[in-house]
């Protein structure tokens, strides 16, 4: 007998947050997210996603023991699919039992159906501009920061419940050594001299982040499933990224002083928290600060990159992608990074995939977005 329990209390929320760590603790690739971070993520007062979305959380309980969890989201900004209203599920985790998976998905579908949803997609934690996709390839290595991990049994159980692939998201990885690959470096010499690339200006930090978000919204507007960042979400980025952002790892391209492109590189913070079990106290915070201070992190990830469409379609724009990547190299070496991950990328984004592959990067992980019509 499986009971589906809506999450309403603080105690139920903490059970929801901690459950994957208990279910997946024997998975050698699992990295427990920081519980404090997850509490803020699920707090409508902190996460601006809740300003335009309705969300429900559910626990699956059997014999008094939590055996699974799921969320259901209805985002007012999600575009319809061929005229049909789209809802989402996410934050899914369950023990290896197809019956539990079916009960969780049925609960999310019921909640969405009651709100007029005709198509369900997922997983999204919580929306497409946050962590998303179910891992279907690359189980044997730990996830990089801001990407999701799950054991192999989750995908087949979701498919058994009637879900099919909608899109795959690809994460590319390259072992760089001390410098970035030389392959396409020669193209940078042919770059347009009217395009200037600089680091993020911390004196105008909020304005700079807003410029990056504006370019992001313009660059990816035609992508499948795209949802724009709102003003509230941009303000959230300004707030949340400030403690960890390295100005030398954010590059902005300008033409005549107008920002036209950007790239953001972040250290793989999962390396620093992997053995903390999600806990910062009493000693986790000291370990984390020490690891960040001593530059022990070797992995890095490019989670965001964008070029304005009117520039991207020109020859100079095609070279600009390489310029932005190689502009990171000096600071990349100073930080002691040795591994670079780029992604995720939509599988049908052939242009950016060619850029990444020309650097010798190979697909390291594949995350899948599933879809089902109700």
C-alpha cells in the first residue's frame, strides 16, 4: 500500500529534501545537495520562480517509510504545445520500484489535470532555467554543479508510466590540462577588431548581470521549450551569484560599447561539497571555505553563454563563440582548473555543438526531458 502525502509542513518539507540522500547514498556518483540551499530553493519567499508558477510537492510513503517524492508545476510563462496547455513534473526520486514511480507520477498528473493541463513534461527542478532533465547516460561520474544525477532505474520506470522522449540535453566535457585546446584557436586571430571582450565590472554588478540576462533571453528565445527570465529572476541571479562569481570568469563582448554576447564559467562546487552529506554545520562550512580559498577545485562548467541573434548570424558572430571561450583561458589557468564541462546543449542545437566539438570535447552526460499527453 502506497500513500501519497502532500507536503505542507516544514517537517514534511525537510523529509522531501533529505529523501534522495537516503535513497541514493550507496550510489558512488551521488552528490548530496546542501540542505540549506534546497530549503531556500523551495521557499517562495526566496525563489522567484514561485512568482509566476504554482507548485505542489508529494511524498510516497509505504509502511511508515518515505519511498519517493515528486513535484508538479504549472508555470504561467510556459508556452503551449500545439495549442495544448503544458505542465511539468520534477524533483523526482524513488526507490527501485515501478509501482512507487507510477503512484508519484499519477499524483502529479492528477494535480495538473485538475488545472487544465493537457501535456506533461519533465523533470524540471523547478523550471527550464534551473536544473532539469533526467540522467540517461553518464551514470559512472559525479554530476557537475547545477546538473542533476539519478540512478539508472529511474528512466525505465518513467517510460513504463507512458512517457516518451521529448528532447535530450547534452553536457560536453574535455580534459584541458593547463590550457584550453589549440584546435580552433587560429580562428580567434580572424576575429572582428570592432568586437571588444572584457571581464565583468563588479562596480556595476547588478547592471552587468541584467545585461547578461537580456542577451540570454534574446539568444535562446527560439529554442524548444524556452521560458524567459523574469525581472524577479534576474534580481535573484544578482543576489545569489554575487558571493561565488569570479569577475575574471565572466566575459562580455561589446560592439561600440553595447553588450552583444557573454559567457559564464563557474567552478564545480560539487567537488567541494561531495563529502559533506548536505550539511554545512558544524564543520562543513569550514571545509567548504577552505577548499574554495585554496583553489582545490579542478573542474569547471560553462552553464550560460549567449550571443544576440543579429550578431550570431554573421561571420564575426560565429567566431565570437570561440573568442568568448578563449577569453577565459588566463583566469582558467590561474584558478588551476583542469576539466571543462560545457552544457547543457539541446541535441538539435547543431551550431553550438559544432563549436564545442571542434575543441575536442565529447558528450559526457545526457539528460532527457520526457513528455506525455494527458
